[in-house]
C-alpha cells in the first residue's frame, strides 16, 4: 500500500514507547489513527468504541481487539464502520491480555440485519480494480468511502481539539499528500482552504 511503510515505522515507534522498563513505570500503550498516522493516547483522546455488532464479523471474532470508530455511514439498511485500534499479542499459547497497535490501515465493516461483512480498508481504498470490485461487492462504493472519510475527518477534528490542532498534527506526521487516497486528499485540502479563509477574515472591532 502507498503509505504502508510509514505506518509500519509509526507502529514500531509506538511499540517501543510502550515497552516496560525496570527504570521507569510502564507507559500506556499508544495508538494512532488509520489514515494519517497521528499518534495519541486512548485515555486522553477519545474516540467512540466499536459497537458489539462489529464483532459479529468472522475475522474479528477470531482475533481479540480493542477497536474505535473512525468513520460511520448509514446507507439503506446497512451501516458502515471504519474501525481501527489495538490487537492482542499472540504468542501461540492462548490469550495474553497484552495489546499492540495494528500495523495495517484498519477495517471497514458492513453491518445489516443479514449479518456482518468486512474488508481491509487498504483494499477498499486501493486503485487495483480487483480489490475495488471486491469492496464494491459488499457495498463499499466510492460514495460510501467518501462519506466515511468525511465523518473520519470530522471525528478527528473534534477528538484532537479543533481544525487548527488537527491540521498541525497531520503536518507533524510528515506524510505526503500524494500518499493519501484521492478522496482523503481532496477533503483534507478543502479543510485547509476553509481554515485559511476563516483565519484571514478580519475580526469584528470591540464596541
């Protein structure tokens, strides 16, 4: 994936930060958002926990995870969730109770009365026609992706303390716009333009 290497590097940094040391207390395990790679502390920056219906999906039943909702969209009788978070460490000897940050792009889950389907967000965002067809076959069309990204940015703006702080954090990641999904890039550029325009507006004089 276009920005997989950057995400892996970030995950490694997060994991190293969380390794217990005899010289200091264990630090809280950090996470990051799935699109921009913004690191954050789940105890301080609050995202909505994934609802129980998300864990009806086979893949999620097989692996213990702590997931948060980064995007949500309702279309007809289906609800789409873009989830991401922490996954339990697997040493091959049963549950460990220890978690680490995911090293992928998250999961898009489709929930309806008929059940639950999921696909890796990286595949859903891929320009590969086979991957895009696979995503489209379970309802994740371009309009759904666009709605999920709109909601994702709104949620991150709120969680990180406003537009300016969010944009500062995006900039601090050093992630090039060219590595982002075109829909994400378009929405991010629109947000920057809006913020710049707002910032240039003269303030009303005090009476």
